[in-house]
C-alpha cells in the first residue's frame, strides 16, 4: 500500500468515525491522527461507552 492509499484509507476511516460519533470535532479526530488508542479514549470520555465496544467498532471501521 502506498502513501496515497494509506491516507485515503485513513480519511475514509475518519469519516465513518465522525458519522457514528457525531459529537467528535474535526480537531479531536485530527489530533488522534493515526493513534487509535487516543481516539478510543476520547470516544469513551465523550460517550461513556465501554472500551470493548469502542474498540470493536473502530476495528470494524478500520477493516472495511
């Protein structure tokens, strides 16, 4: 996978995340760029969802 493909995949992933967790700001998602753990923690804080549920959803979005 080249750099353009990786960036495109990350943008697609970000769009799915923001669609599901609509209260996340672009800045919050951008700040976590490439760091799934940081993004997961932010989602857990904001929405009160379990770590397992957030991780499962993020993996789903990452692999599709």
